[in-house]
């Protein structure tokens, strides 16, 4: 399952655990409180450079700059949708584009975060799949997306220093193919000396890599979402190649044994595709598949893309599908489409421009 990652050998302080950072700073002959100061600069204030760490001596800042780095994600472009959604395009240090989507609502401000540059999973309905995989993002790069957006949003609303309330790892990439960097980033986000993000406000979504679902349940206490999108193996094989390796029976078995805290549910994302997975028979099969699982089903009317052959469903069909699930006692909602006009909606992230840039390399 190993995927290519950042090859820069200089240690990245942003991706280090608190203990690893303390160890690194002590090897520079510094007192432990220096490591605590640096950790707060990195994870509470989202510092972009050692120069910003103004309570460190100039000499220490210069030593840090000579021996370490801070992974950075420069905001390259921000597109604002008519519904308030903002798509942030970041440029990595090796000149690739990555996107994250900020979705403000009255009671929450959610960021959809990317974990890979591109994605190798090949889901037929997804624009990111077209890019293939370039590499994994480092833990520091995953965090940098969050810290940059947090800063940008806090700057808009100065009364709120902790602008983001919810994180969903559903952007570009399959998070479970970048498991170690993902879980390092989650631990740092939840550190009380950093942003102190609540575990229950972080959801990680997978296309269905069964062994990693087990590992995620054993090693973290965050919420799980499954990109389901089909009610039979034949449908899912055609839409999501991962199903040929981990068919529906194995996927739902992993969900049944997933350790769920009381009151929590596993979210199942189901993109409704016209004429493919949207009938009441599909709804009945979804009900049977999810029997016995504390489940919430998010129905997502497909976001059409001119270069992909799939069509969205009429709202009445989405509502009929939802009502069928509700009558069977499932929690089911039709998800509002956010940022459709700026290609920020589900399955639309493709960092336009990357192909052009890569072609010139
Ligand atoms: S839907 Fe998710 S897992 Fe599938 S190709 Fe797109 S980004 Fe990758």
C-alpha cells in the first residue's frame, strides 16, 4: 500500500509529534520550553516561517532554518462560490496543485481536506481520478491546508480565532493510502497545545480499503465515512475499481465490526447517478446491506462534469430514494450541493492547471 511521498530529507518540524519535536530541539542544545514555544507557533498559530517565531532568538531561528524546514502550502488561488463556498488551490514546494474546500454554514464551518496529489483509485465518476496519483502529501502539508484556511477565515471574521469547526478528509486522494501521514496529522490536530480539534468533528472518508478500515478503528477515535455509491457488486465494480478487491460483503462486514462510540454513526456517501444506481430496488438493497449498522446515508445528486458521461438525477427521484431509506428506519439526507459553480463540489476537485503545468515540465 506504500505510495510515493515527499522525498525531501530535511526534517519537517510541522509534521513531527510533540515528543519528536522536543527531541529534535534538545539535540540542538535547547531547553524543553523552546520546543513547547515552537509547537504552539506551528500548530496553534499556523506559522509559515521560522522568522514569524519572534519570541525565539534570531540565532535559534537561523539554526532552525539551517537544520530543518516547515512544510508549506502557498495559497495560489481562492475561488468563491455564489453560496459562500471557497475553493483554495495550494501550490506545493515541488510545484503541484492541491485543493481544499471551505464550506461555511450557520452552525459550522467545515473544511474538506486533501491527502494526496491526485488519486490512484480510478472511480469512474470522479474528476480527481483523471489525474492519477502524483504523490502522497506529507503530514505537514495536510496540516498546512488547514492552518492556511484557518488563518484566511479568521482574517475575514476577526472575532473568531478558531475559524474551522469541522474537518472532513474527502478532498483529493484516498486517505487510507496515506495512512501514516494522515494519522500523524490527526494526532497533531487534536493536540491540546495545538488547535485542540475535537475527535468527533473530524471525519475520514474511504473508498473502501477494508484492512485500513480495521486499522483506522483500532488506532484512532475519529469518525468514518464510506463512499458507497452502489447497491450491487456489479454496479460498484464498474464505478469503483476498489470493489473488485474488497467487495460489498467484505466492506459492510468491516463496518459492522468498526468500533463505534455510543451515539456515533458511520456515514455512507451515495452519489446518485441517473439510470445507474438510483432506483427503489437500489434503495431496498442499500437498506439490506446496512442492516445492523449504525448508519447515516448522505445522498449526493451527482455533480455533472462535461468530460464525464454521468448524469444527475431529478430531485423527485432523490427524494423518493431518501424516503424509502427513512421508512426503513435509516438516517438519510440529501446533501446540499456546495460550490458547484466553482467545481468545488464532491468529485469535482481536479486542480485545473496542473495538467498544463506538468506538460511543460
Ligand atoms: S472518489 Fe475519492 S477515492 Fe475515488 S478517485 Fe475520486 S478522490 Fe479518489
